[in-house]
């Protein structure tokens, strides 16, 4: 098992209340998620729930020199792992639910893309609604937000997330399932916040 997977699995076992899955996002899904970012993007990309950085490399591949890539992670062990293994990544240890304050402290006004592997099922409806509103408010015109949802998630939680996304964005596209991801997962890709 790769070091990233071991670190993430140990973290999931110790704190299952903060992770939606004990598995690191697979390469195929990570590349699909990074694909929402325009190629050679020169702006700012924010990664919420960076974990061990499974999405970070594919995101980095999409960015132009000088672009900004901010990874937000709350867990001490995962932040230490990111800083040790991805020194090129701008890592901020903070709670994604404080997104507005995180961006303010980082000196960021607007964001071109937000990618998320947050455990949305662990948030209550007001937290989801408020975070999605702030994410939308901080996107540039034409910006995009995408998040992962796994087949492990309870169907009513996925419906609640979809309803929250529909309430926050004019366009919400659900991708096909990546069955080879452990666990199988798909994306919600959102544009034009209200």
C-alpha cells in the first residue's frame, strides 16, 4: 500500500467522524475532477479537504506557472503529510466551514475553481447551505465548483446535497460514476452561482 493510502487509512480509523471514506481518491477520478480546471489556468484554485493530496498533483498539472493552488485541510497529521510530501503546495490548516475567513487570511478575493472531497454527509443542512453560498460568492465570473460524492453515501444524504447544490448554482451537472474508484464515485460540477 502506498504511503498516502496508509496515512489516510490510519487517519480514517482514528477519526471516522471526519471522513466520508477510508480510501484515497483514485487517479482516474482525481484526473476527472482536475479536468474542470481550464488548462494552463493562471488564476487561483482552492482544494477543500486536501487529505493526502490525491487531487493536488492532477490539479497542479492543469495550472500555468504563477497560478495559485491553496489546499485546505483540518487534520494535523494530514497537513504534516502534505507539507512533507508536497512542498510545492500552499497548505492551510483550517476548517473548510470557515472558507470566507480562510480566503481572507490568505489574501484571496476571488477563485477560479474550487474542488472538494469534503464529507458533505457529515454537515448539517445549514452548514452545507452556508458553505455553498460562500463558495459561490467567491467564484470569478465563469468560475466552477466541483465535489465528489461516493456510492457509500446514504441516498437521502446525496439527495440533500443535490438539493443544496441546486439551491446555490444555476447549473449542476452530475457526471457518470467512476466505478474503478475505491469506492465508486461521481462528481457534481457546478457553475453560475445565484
